[in-house]
């Protein structure tokens, strides 16, 4: 189940509010706190199988929602494009350091600031 921990954590960040409070708690303990099913079962005072079933249901909800909405996929694409924009604007700023064109510097600084804000 934990083979795609990062992806599941991303899905949880985007769609976690669609889960019940109990599913959120169990999912968080399993993926983010890295507890075993047995440890979670003891903590939640339910069976290990009950924990597993709840986590599998939560995973299904998160994956189905991503399949329909695609926010994580879109975000991942945007992030890589923003990093590319930052790299290109940085190159322009470095070239402009020799030219000393105030307008170019102003605009590249604005682009870099906007990209950095979007990546926060």
C-alpha cells in the first residue's frame, strides 16, 4: 500500500476534506506518521482489518477524485513549467547584468518574484 506514499500524500493535501474525520485520522497516521496498521488499530481501538479497510476506502476516494478532477496532475505540470520560467528569467537577468538595462532588470525581477510566490 505504501509504494506511492508521496503521491497519496499529495492527493490527501488536495482532496483530504472529502474524507470523513475518521478516514482522515487513519490515513494521516498511516501515510504521514508512518505507523503500522497494528499500531493504528491499537490507537483507534479497532481491528487491524478495520484500519486497512478504512485506508483503502480513503485511497479509492482520493484516486477517483483525482481521476475526475486532475488537480494534482495539473499542479505537477504547472510546477515544472514555473521552474523552467524561473530558470529562463534568471538567465535573462544574468545576461542583462552586463547590459545594465533597467527595464529588462525590472521585468525579470517581477517575473522571478511572481514565480517564487506561486511556488510557495
